[in-house]
C-alpha cells in the first residue's frame, strides 16, 4: 500500500500543474490500494482554504473535495468511521481541525479547550463532549 501525500491530492483536486496532475492521475489509475491519513486530509483542507495560498476555497468546496478523496475507490482513509464523522461535522460548519480533534478523541472522553468558538460550534452542530476549560472539573 502506498500512502498519498497532500501534494498528490492537491494536484488531483486542483489540476493546477498539468504534468503533476497527469502523474497523479496515472498513479491512481494504476491501482492501489492507497492510504490517506487524517493529517494529510487536514493539511489538504488547510492548503485549499488558506487565504494566503493560491486557492482560498470556501468551506463547501473544500468539504466537497475532502469527501471526494475519502470516497475514491482503492483509497483507504485512516480510521475511516471517525474521519468520515469529522468530514460530516466540517460540512455542517465545524472547523476542520476542531472536527478532526473531536472525532479522534474516544467517545467517552471530553475535549477541553480554551477555544470558545469550538465549544459554541460543537453545541450548535450537536457535537457532544466539548467544553471550555473554565467549565472542566478534573477527576482523579
């Protein structure tokens, strides 16, 4: 199995470099299986949405691209169920990084954060077990 790096996925999605896009497509058409980590998906989302970069895609376009990658035949995404959950939360409005943090955290654990927007967005989108640090009570 080959693990795909972010830049290969960027070429597949954006087609912004003809030579590299052709090479990436040829690789995928040759067959997998291929591995895509959550870190690569997170980085892909950042690259595509960054206002400092060449793409500056909006949430819907980034979300659509991430879902396409996660659905490609022969592509296996790290911890597929939890990663798909994160992608669904992102599509609904949660920050991609926050969605990945919550999805990667065991269901019975609470995510404690200083990020009030994460807490608010999680509550708005029905993402449970996210609380502000000032609300947390440590257990022994």
